């Protein structure tokens, strides 16, 4: 067993886990089930979270690797009940259907817009190419990310204000 | 329409939980003491099981139980059924091989479950499953349907000689032959429809909890039809009596048909929960999903279309071999028969049609309905034929279609279906306008200047949805009726719960169904709650597939609303001393027309429950139920036009424009409908360009069992779309709805392939049209041209 200390969505957490435990498994064991297991092979992106601000597949990162790091998941996207512009735009565009890929896509999109809120649609498509969605054809997702980016750009890149 | 009623683009009520990570899917569920299951699966496509040694596995850490097919059989658990009887043309019933949930004597495809390990953790269960020692005696295997029919092929089920399940026909063979013999022109094609893996993003999962004290089972499962699951688990598999089994399908992460069926893992988890005395959870890994989710399509077809001297279609003859895999899945038998051959009239008047279908066992994963289910295969045959014929005849593909369209409704085809309404010219015109069809030549020339080959292709599809009139499908062999049920419960404060037998796994029912209630009863969407997916809450239902939830599920709700409305009006008329016929319900009020007399909706509802002053003899309360059995199928139809650019150096295809014009009848929420079209079209583009199962022909191994080997459409693979609708209302249901869930996957593959073959000048191209295949086809046509 190894001890891991991870700050998840701003909250310090500790666990003793077998060394083979992935970050995805640990997050879900902590009750943060928004992050999904879709393939467990790093191909589908349903488990995308931000590790120190960088998007990773939670299924490919060992929990021990995240020791001492800060992790952001979909559960931390809204602050004090205020939706993130991405969440607002996804809702307004009916971007999701079954919802399963949504948490991972939102986190990939957050990484993109945090760096470049003015990303073009082709840049958005490339940024989301690691996230599979079987329902939507991506169209309304791309539209929503572009709209959220425009809103964030108008607020100087800030997301919740 | 109100701001939240029928036709309004309101955001989805379900999205708040999805965008915040609060969706609750089966794998998110936990119960105290829950253990994990791991299945031991066949590594061989065809092998005898000479023995299973579980001793080592049983001693491993955390292991609670190791259970085999022999024990399952001893406990009287029934074999998996196929729910639709098809008879061969000689009158004999289909040859169905036994399909046990855990193989006992023989495994017939890679991935078939033979035993299960229940352990405290997932890792322990998987390690112990690896330690189960199965004594395999490998047998020769066969993967493709034509090879399985050949003389000397390995025999898969004893009761299916030559691996033939049925040899079925529809239509008039003599008339079709005569039409072809006397035709001015015949277009003939060999067509294969590639095998697909549905790949819902949520892997299948099951959590079974047996409560010994109450002798009661609860099953959370990834199902499109929890009531059908309960019925089948109880009546056929005898896992649990129906009244002692609660099936819950919570948030379900996509289905596309693959979650209709009741799979071995659901049966085994329920059985094992009692046997091992612990709650049991199983979640598929992605390779298990590739190997065991029912696959789709896999047809080999020869088709001939005959024209007279005026380019009128006079006959069609189709011969299809359908690969069913190693076992008959729940609705497999209906797919290449009543969901396929009955759509072979397309949008056209064709006086003589004949189709023969042979269904065949192979050592592959079972095949069943996948988004469109038979209708994409029919549309692909028809629209490849028509486009090819236009090229051969030297006429416009659009005008050849138009000249043969069904123009008057109702129209009885020679293959059972009676089209009730439509306007095929309207969707063709809308698509051609949207695509600037007339301007194509200019775009082609411009592309040529850039070194690209530009092509255009169209497809005019029709499908049969609103599945289905119970009596009609019963007469065709269905084991169930395909009606739907609903209950509308109005609370004393006027809020409303709608219980529906439809199941939403991405379709947005919680919003769309609530919009109907808002429209009819004049309340806000926030006052309406849609309840579905739980057999303890909703009495019965047939679930969601075949684009049936709008046309059938909402019709049931509409009927229940009729009854609620009638009773509310009686109460209001009594309270306001007015005539019942003068009462109007709108905007949260119940009014007497032409006067200023009115009551709040909530006041009428409260009066129903206080029962202080109800009309003489009226029962208290305001709650009504309805069953709706459709009078006919519905017939969504439309026209898709695709433009591609092919790089002649690499064979890479870019879809540069895709226009869809659909007639879905009445639309409740256009935003949701657009999403259904987008998703369906991308699945169709996936079939056309990327996806396809590859089996090793010798070993029967599925070579494409991961996302690395089976490419799925990604955000940077596909274009945006121009999506529009035309509208003719379905005359056979109260809302005029036709259905929109499958159209995209039906119409897009032929549109894409017609466009690529136009671009490269070679019609000999199979799906998926990978860059390599396109490049080879292009090279072949260049060689052919040079030789001329």
C-alpha cells in the first residue's frame, strides 16, 4: 500500500491504496463518480481530468503519480453553485445526449480555453479529438465550446465571474 | 406553441446533472457488501470444453465463489431466447441453437462466457478468473457468412445443417424475374454491408442485489428496456419471479440497440448474487464490449434493379446473406427480414419486388439490431443501385429518383409496408437547394485546380419507425406486443409526474415529454417530472428503440393527458357552474371561454383531492393511465447530399459538405432533433469511412477489438452539417410524430459512398472506404482508363 495526498478541486485528500491503483479508480472510490471509465486504455477520454492544469486520462495515471498534485474534475467546475461558462453553453446548446462522455469533454475543453479562450473551431476539434462521443456528432459540443470561449475572452479569460 | 411547449427549443432538463458530473449510471451505484464479478471467456472462436478446473481460483485471495455453466444449468436457469419466430420459405421454423448464459460443452465465439468469479475486489476477481483452468479442445472456426454456407464448413449448431438458420423470402419472385427479363436496362451490384460494433460510450454493467430476508432481487442495469428485461429474466430464464424482481435502468450512457438485449452477464449476476450471498457488480471493459455487445449489419447482397425504356423502375430482385454470429440474439431474426426486406421499395414505385434472405451462423459475436437495424442495409442497397443506374443511364441521379418517387399516399408497396404520408419531392428539393446542387460543376472544377477530386452523392431514405402495431408484428412472428404505456399523475398542488415505459438513454425524454405536458395542461416545465427506467415505479413498458418513443411512447402520454384533461374539465365545470364544453385549460388557468370566470390549475387539482365538492358520483383524485398501440408504422423519410474531396495521392477523403433534409413529422424540440440527426449522420459516416470489424478468417479472432484497431469518428474527423426539416404529419398517431433517432445512420452511408465513387470514377468500393481502399480503387480506375 502507498499513501497518496492529492488536492482535488481545492480540497486536500489522503488515501492508502495498492500501488497499481489508477487516479480514475481512486477518484471514483472517493465518490467523485462524474469522471467515467469508458475504455481503461487511454483511447476514449471519458476519464479526462486536469492534473496540475494539464489534461490527462485518469485511467493511465497511477494514483501515486498524482501524489502532491492538484487535480480538477467535473465536480469542481462550478464554483459556489455558479456554472462555468462551458457548463452554461453545454446546457444552452443541448450539447450532450447520454451525458457519459460529457465530464471528460468539459475538462479537455477547460484546458483549451484556459490557455486560449479565442480558440477557433478547428482548434477546438483538435483539442477534443481525444474524447470520443458516440451520440452527438460533436457539432453542438464544438458550438458550445466556441461560445464559452468567446464569453471567457470577453471577461479577460476568467471563467466564473 | 407556448414558450416551453411543442416546437420550443428549450434546454434539456437532464443536462444539469450531466454537466455537473451528477449523472447516475449503473457503474456509479454501490450497495453495502458489494463484490465484483469477472468472467472467464473463451479465447477460441470454436472449442469443446473438456473440463473446467476451478480449484486454484477458489483458493485465491478475496474469492467468494467460482461458478460455471454446469451449475447454472443445474439450477434451472433457462437458455437465452430469440423473441421473433421466422419461418423459412418451405414452412419450417428457424433453426435456433441452444444459447446458455455460460457455455457448458462448447464455446462458439471468442469472448463467450464460460464461468464467473465473484471476489471482494475487481483485481482479485480478474486474477482468479485468469486462474480458472479450462481444458479447451479447439475446433475449426468460420467467420464469414458465405464461407459458413460453403460445403465442408465447420458446423456450429447440430440443429442447423450447413449453418443455415432460415432461408426466407418476401415478394413475387416470378414477377421480379419477368421484369428483369423484359427490362430496357438492368443495374446489378454486389454489395456488402460492413459489420459494426455499436460502441455506446458507457460499457455495459450490472449490479445485482439479492435480499434473502425478503426473497427479493434488485438489478441495476444498462438497459434500453428494463421492463422487457424483467419479463424475460423471469419468464424465460427463471432467475427470479417477476413480482420479486425490480429492474432499474438509471442513467444509461447510450445504447443504439446494443442495450435492448438481455445479456448473459445480467442473468449470471442475478443468479450469482443469491448463490454467493453477496451483491454482485460487473462492468465490461472495452474489449469485453467489443467481443460481447451485439454487433450490427454484416450483410452480403446481390441486387438487380430493372428499368423500362422511360427509366421507370419495373422490378427489383435482392438476394442477401446475413451473418448472425454464433447465437441468435433477442431480435436478430427480425432485422434482415421485417426490418430490412420490407423497406426495399425505398421511396419508389416498383411494381415487382422479390428478396431472399439466408441467415447464417458463424463463429463470431452475435449480431442484432444496431441504430437503424435492417433499414440502413435496405437503404444502402437501394441508393447505391439508383445512383449507379443513373450513371449507367447517363441521367441526373436526382431526376431519376424524382421520376420514380411515390407521389400519392397511402401507398401499398409489394413488400408489406403501406406508406401513410410523405412528400419526397419536398425533401429532395430542400436538400438540393441546401447543397447548391446546381453549382457542383463549378466546385468540382475549382477543386481540380487544387489537385483534389470532388464528388457528390445523394441518398433518399425511407424507414419504418413507431415500432409497432402489436397485432401486425404478432402475425409476423414477434413474441411481444409493441405498444407503450403511460400514467399521468397530477399532485394536489398541480405539479405533474408522468410515468412512461419509454426509456431515455440520450434522447432527452425528460424534456421532450415534459414539453407535451406543458403544451397540453398549461403548466411550466419545472412543474413536470418524467419518471422512467424503474419497474417498481412504472408498471410496464416496452422501452426505447426503433425511434418509437415519440410516436408510440408520447402517444400513450397524450392519451393519458386526454383523460386527465377531461376529468379536470368536469371538476372545473362543476365548480364554476359552467358547461364542460366551455372549459379551457391554458397558462396555469382553467377558464370558462368567453367569460372572466376562471380558477387556477392548482385549485382544480386541489379540489380533486379534497373531494369536498366534486360532481355527483366522481371518484376523488387526478391520475390516469393509458396504453397506446399504434395503428401503423410511421415513415420518416428524407434526402441527404454529401460532397467529398479525395486526395488522389493518398486516397484520403474529406467530407466537405453534408446536407440533410428530413421529414420527421411533428417535431417537439428542434434542438434535440438536430442532435439526433448529427449523431446518426456521424455514425453513418463512421460506417462509410472508418469502422468495420475484421475477423481472422482462419481463427475467428476479432482483430479489431480496441479503439486502436477499430477507428471511431472523432471531433477532427467529421464536418459540421446543414440540417433542415420538411414536414408532413403522420396521420396515424395523435401527435403526427414519425421519429428521428435512426435516420442519420440510415441515409448517410450511401450518400458518402455515392460521393466518393463519383469523385474517383470507380464504383467498385466497399465500406469502410479507408484511404487505402480509395487509393487502390482510384489506381484501378486510372489503369482502366489508360487501357481504353
